[in-house]
């Protein structure tokens, strides 16, 4: 058996290192290390509660708005207030814009360039894919960067800027949208739709969302495999059998996304044992057995703490190991759509389990699903109605903020005492997905997903299959440990 | 200078990656082409380059050893010195601390650039109890020192160039890199905190859409109000060095246009203002932080006068989230 350490793992947001035990050309065990600790939970202790809105977005440059939204929700719960309709619409649009931009960046900038590596030089699609997706020099970068930047102009109107806005407040949004600005936002969304339909999908968004099975997906792909980017991926994925790699535990959680105050566009839930179940937030525990953290017991985040213990024996990551009822779960776009019940995603997972292909399909599907809803939200603003209720002082209160970032469920647990933050605990999406082993020795989701992959014992470079599986989770490492 | 592209190596440490994500918002056709066209060869970037693991380490090692000429070293994120000066809060493969790797590279780089307030001054990562013992490359807050020390000069002769901001504006980064690549960056182009003056010679207040409210001290009282954010809402825009309201963010945005205070993210130590961010500290009803270059007596006198002369339109709009009174139309030709 050979042990190989693969790092720094790039084109993930932040720092990552993966240790692989390889035997007979296959990964026998994987150990995922999040190698950086900054200590946001310790930084937040003692601060004025509303100051959380300054600090938490700066946990992460790629899901900064999701962090803001989670904090705003936790603070609102402490204050016992709810945003007005316009405030909620503005927040949903802001979170959705970030999530869609993240899905797009992940696909074009982080994930696809691996298929342009020399290792695939013998595949029939290689020349086309290399000229399109080669990192930095590929033609796709020139197409997608200006489109993404233009789309992010919606943040200029809704949030002042991105990343790191203070527009999302417990009482709603600081930024009321003028009538003329609604038109400009409408134009921006329409331009983005044009790019998605022409370049990414080669079809109407509504045609993409109506695909309901693996068979329908590949049938749809065929005539488009050389003229649009998502079909290009599907063609590659089928050739390489990516639907057969990357399975973790097939237990999925979603906190629910884009609530209108009563119901969420993508509801909360747990998908496990092939059925949809209620998600019990009270059953979350964070285990620190393999983390460079102090603590003897697994604690619920409302009671938890985060204190580093750098030289702890047998620990190998700064990441904690969150578990739901003691079990390893996966979160992300795939989990969200499994719980929401999209037929295409349910069919893919039903046939093969979770996979590299299924995770990418779920993200692309969300681009097609959410943009039309954003167009609808834009029409629902109530002219003249307020955007923000004033915040109230918090003396002693607890609050929870649960949102869906692009890459999955993000939770903030806030405890305010004597007007100051007494405890603030955060579980980010990649904390779930890239967690280390727990007290029972059970590996985290990625650690399980890597087992069995082909890997060269003596090789110098990271095995390609390993790279695809790691990046299929769209990891955000700066969030993971924070 | 010789006509060859400059090699740029970009590393990330104790930060959020937000300056890179902000850079991708740049208003140019293709960021990579733009850099290439202006004489910059991107050797490696953690979020954008193909090379991973061993391939990436080989590039970094080649720079550190001098085999590849390192013209520009960019660091995003603060330097993590903890625990106990070991740098162990950010280890790179092979148990090398990121701190020691940054130091090695900075010793050979022709130019060293701190991208963002974390890399420049320590930033948000150094807030509170500063659990990871974070600092900037050549500053620790507003004190010189940091990782590299007060005396440090990159090989070409300049100290660390601090492109401050949390995050940085994409064009601050691009323009600074271009100035360096074109041989047009000198010590005179940097301000007292070594920020490129191409953005720090302005105040956030310049171009602020709320200036009419400022003139009349017609102040916002709650989030989403249109009025000036200085008196009650914690805005430091009249004191902060940056051109955020001149060049704008994400098209037509900025913090004050977004409805919230400028929290001074381009200034060293902004992360610990000593008061709640959203509340203006005052003594006897007068904000402690007065506008830059404004004598206090004048400010107090002018504020009292302008408050007493505030037009109805300005007064009412200041505490509303949309214009409740629009500017009057005159029926005669304007003179």
C-alpha cells in the first residue's frame, strides 16, 4: 500500500489537501484535510450582535451573501422581527444571484478545465474541449467572464456591491429598488438568460427544466454535444462513466431555499433510505475526534464551541465532523433537488446513486430553474412599500439562521447574552461534505466518495478521477473551517 | 526595460478569497487576455490555474529557488503566524507553513503586492482576539512590521504595495499590476500606508449619491433611509481613502449606494473600530470622526446652519426609502 498526499488542491475555493491510501491501483482510504484555521467563531465572541453582519460575509468571498443571509435570519429570530415583502424579495434575489453566479463559476472555471488535461489526449472530444475549457487560455473563459461580471451588476443595484455587502439586515434590505432600476434589473436578467440558453444549454431554460429522466437527458444532449457547453459535459461524462464515480452515503439534507415567508421554493428535508423525511435540526451534532479542536463529546451547535488544539494526536483536519443523528449526510445542489423532488435528479440518483454527473447536472438544472423565478420576483415588488423594518436591541436571546448557499446548507447558531455575542457557531456546507472521521471511525462524505477510485501508486500528478470527484462537490474550503 | 512579460504568482492564505472573486467582476472582455496584453504572465493562481498538487508545488518551488524569475508576488489573505509563531494554522503540503513559504518567496520577488486589507494590514482575520495571530505582510494594523519587517524591500526596490480594501475593487488590482508591469510604479505613487494613490487619493465621500443630504445634514435614521449615513449610521466615507463612489462597484453600486455605511475597509485597523459598526460614535451629539481636512469648529457651525436651512424635499426624503418629494420643475428656462 502506498500513501500519497495530494495538495495544494486548487480550483476549490480555499485550501485543501487529500491523503490517499492506494492499493492495487485503487483508493482504499481517503483522509481530507482542511489545512487553514482563522477562528471566526472566536473573533465574533463579545461583539455587538449586529456586527456579525460585518464579520460573517468575510468568512467567504464566494458565498459571502449566503453568510450574510444566515446571520440576518439568526438576528431576526433573536429580535422577533420579520422582513417586509419587499425586503424578502430583495434578499431572495441577492442570494439567488450569488448562487447562480457560483454555479456558473464552478462549472466553467473550477470544474471543466480538468477535461482539457493532457491525460485525456486520446478521447474523441479532446480537441474541442481543450480549445474550449483549457484553464486561462480556453475560449470559454472569454465568453463567461464578461457575462458573469455583467450579471453581477444586479448586485450593484440590490446589494451595493459583491462580495461583502451589508444590505441584508434582520429587518430586510437597506436598498430599496427604484422603478427605473427594476427595468435595468430586468434587462440584466434577460441578457443572462440569453447566455444560458445560447451558450450553456443550447435550448430554452424551460426545456431544460422539463427533462425528467436520464434517458431524456442523453437524448436531449445528443444534437447539442458540439454546440453548447452543458451538453458537451454530458457527452464527456457518459464517455468517462462519471455517473459511476463519486457516490457517498446517498443521504441528503436541505435547509430549504428561497422562502416567501410561508413556503420555500426548494423545501427543507432529509432524503435517506430512498424516501423523503422531515429534517430534525435538533439531531445535528459536531464531532471533533479527528479535528485539531478541544472537546470530548459531540455537541449540538447551539451548545458547541470551537477552540483549536493544534497538536492533538490522531487529528488530521481543522474541520469538525457534523453528523445528523450520528450519520454522514451530503449537502449541495444535488441534495437540494433530491429533497425538492426534481424528476431528473431523482432518476439519476435512483439509477446510480450520487455521482459526479448527478452533482453537475443538479447545479446546471438550478441555473435553469431559478432564473425564471428571479424574473417573477422582480415583478412582485410592491411599489411604495417598505424594504426594511428597524432592528431592535437584543439583550438575551438565541437565534438560528438556516439558508442554502450554492454548495449546500449553511447554519448559524447565535447566542446573545447581556447585549453581546456570547457564542456563535457555524456549520458550512463543505463542513458536512468534507468532514473528517468521527468517533465511530466513519469517514466523511468526500472520504467515502473517493474510495475505490482508480489511482496510480507511483504517479506524480493527482489522479484525474480523484480531481473530478473532489470538485464535483463544489467545495468551499474557506467556509469549511472559517 | 526589457520587453518580456512579467511572471505573476498569486497565493492565498488567511483570508476569504473575496479579492479574487471581486477581480472576476472586472469590467473587461477577458481578464486573462487583459493581463496578457499588458505584459503579465500568470504563472499560477489557486482558483484559476490548471495545475494542482505536485504540479503547483513545482511552480512555486521553481520561483522560490530562483529557477523561474518571480517578478510579481501577490498575496491575498493575511499571514497566519499562530499558534505560537509556528505558522501552523495554515500548513502547506509537507508540513511547511504558509508563513515560511510567503517569506521565502518575498525574498526573491521583484515586486511584492498585498491584495486586500488582510494581506496588507491583517484585516478581519486579525479582529477580536486575533485567534490565528494574523498580520499583514509589512504591517500589523497601522504599525509597520508584519511578517517581512519595516526594512523589507522587494528586489526591484519597493516596499510591499498595499492594495487595501475588503474586498479590493477589481480595477484597483488590475491598474496596480499594469503600472508595475509597465515600470510605472514608484514610491511616490504610494500613500502613507503604501496604498496605490491611483485609488487612495480620493475619499469615499467623493461622488457619494447622498451628498445633497450631507450638505444639509439631513440624516438617515434607520436602514434603507435615503439620507446621509454619517450622523447616525456609522458612515466614515468622509474620512476614508478610496474612490468607491467615483468608479463604482458591480456597475452602479457602492456601499453608500447600497444603503449602508462605509466601514473604512481600506484603512488599517478598520476591523476593530471600538464601536458598533452601524452606529456613529458621538460626544455631546457631535460625531467624533469629522470629515477629513475639516476643522471641528467650522463643521459644527456649518452643520448647525445647514440643518436650519434644509429644504422640505431633502428633509423628508432623508428618512424615507424612496423619494417622497421629487425635485420641483420650474416652468421657465433654467438660467
